[in-house]
C-alpha cells in the first residue's frame, strides 16, 4: 500500500478534496469519494482553470482553442485533514502535468519549484518565514457598503487603533481558538498572533522552513481563516487595502539561504559579518523588485496600500531594522541573518510571491550586483520607485527578459494576460466616487 492509501485508511476518509492553486491562490479542483480517488491516474481539469481572472473570466489566446485537459497528480507530502468537515475529509494539493508527463509551466507551484531548483544546483536551500496580516470584518453582503469591524465578546465593535493590544485580540478568543485548532489539525506551523495597527487587523506569523512547504501552508491558511470566521458570523479578508481609513495588510517574507552540505547560513561569513552573497541578494532585490511588483501587488486594490507613512514601502531602499524601507534586515545572530521583503500584500499568491522574492535574490547573486548603502533615515521622504498601478506593473513585468528567464516565459505571458484582462474589466466600472463628485458638478 502507498503512503496516501495508508493515510486515507488510517483516518477513515470518506471524501478527498483534490486541489491546486490558480494565479489568484484560489483552490481549484474536484471533490471525489474515497473509492474514486486515484493517486496514479490523478484527475483531469481543463488547463484554462489556471488562467481565470479573479472575477471568473478567462484571458484570451493563452490556452489552445481546443481547451485541452491537464493531468493533476497528488503530492503525498501535502495530504491533510479538512478539520471543519462533518465527516472525515482529506485535502491533497496536486501538481499539473501535460499528458506526455511534462509539467505545466504556468502552474504557480511549478514556477516556485523551478526557482528552488536554481538554488539546489548551487547546493543551497532557501529558508523562508511569511507573516500574514488580515482583517476581521462584519458580514458584508452589499459590495457598495464599506466594511465595518465585527462585534466582539463585549457586544461592541472595535473602535480606534489597538496595536499590540492583548485585550483587543481576546475580544475574538473563540474565533482564534478555532483558527489554531484547525491549523494544528492540518500541521500548519503558525506561531505568534498579534493585533496590528488597523481596527480588527491581525497578524499571524509562520515558523521558518522550506519555501514550497510554506507556500502550501499559506495557501491552506487563508482558506482556514476564512472558514473559521464564517463559522463565527464574521468575514476574514486578505484584501491588501479593505478600508480606506485603515492601513493595508502585507505578507512580509523573511528569507535566508542555507548551504546544504554544511548547514551554514550563506548570508554570514565565518567571522559573523554579512557575506558577499548577502549583499548581492539585496542588490538583486533592489534591481528586480520594481520589475516584479505585479507579483507582489497583483490587483488594482493592491496599489492603494503602497503609500507613504502607512508601514508599507514605496521604494527599494534597505536598512538594518528599518521598517520604512522596502527591504529590511532584522537584527539577529549571524546564523539567523535574513532579509525581509516588505513589498508583498497579503492578497498575493504565496507561491508567486516567494518565487519572485527568491528569483530577485538569485539574479543578484548571478549578476554579482552591489546594493546601495543601507539607509539609516526615513525612506518615506525618498522618491516612489514602483509603477503606480496594475496596468503599468504588467508592462514592466512583461518587458524584463531576466525575470522571464528565471520564472519562465510561458508563465510571464499567461500571468500578464490574466492581469490585463482583470484591469480592463475593472476600468469599465463606474465608482461611487465618480457618481458622488462628477454626476452634478462637471
């Protein structure tokens, strides 16, 4: 018997959720009875599911006109319980292949795997640790009505800003007990819970580890938190900027690189000082993060977060323990020396955000780039370094050959096509602001 079959039998599974992440990070797939689940034959899904926009439309001219299937095969290491299901249900993340056995190059999991292979070829393994910010909000059934904080155990919604308040977190104890229980049942390695700056804005951090495994965990974590919130008559939102008067939500990514032969952090020299590879990685981030911003800020809403004086970066300056910079180096022992990418919004696809972060560092090493001097002052007073919106960000990403070489040209073309389709659909919408200020005044 295989590992998967043994696991399914041990937990008396009745159904299996066969899932794979699309560009948005949404779980696509099928739910099959246990007896119909096959780890050898996998399942079939149309290739077009990977290039759906967030509204459910499709990007044109990316998939052949015949709309062919792809073969999805389960990754045994990804099998987990669905802890909120009434009956014993499993979920397994699948990888996407063509019928000839070759991987589908636009699959987000494959894109990250390709970047990790570049590190593996040098005998290295990246180590990452994501930090997830999100809002808890009251149930909102009308998209034209602004979001509001939910009612807590005191019977009142949160007012003001409660950064790092323990009592403010305790208002939602029942919800977070379920979140931690659900995560524990799925072996999601979450760590610290804090209240962030915004009203009912929370942050949960992950323990550091393998990049693909952490991407899987973040992918499942978002689904878990949403499910737990719904069961407590609330919503959890991972929008980058859900409320105009509150700060945005980020997915900060800490990264270092380990030499697999020695276990040593290559960002530190033998004397404990920052290594050449450390500085080259930062140089790569400074050069390529502006090209990759569409992966870190993938929606029109994402750019509302990237503004001055809101704990969100506006450039690629770097500094030691400087949160105004887009690239921060926390104080640490030499063995734990790491770089924090503060650009990604929590709305990004975790596989693609990690792939982009690691790709930029890798390119910096390959090109032996030299970073600027670390900034000791406030980076918010310096010029804005990124495209100001999704349309420009797509153009910049598509025009960068070095990024296409690392992440794969088929993926870059498909991703840009999907984002362009989303942008065009958004551009047709007439907003309440336009009706309020233009209807009778122009």
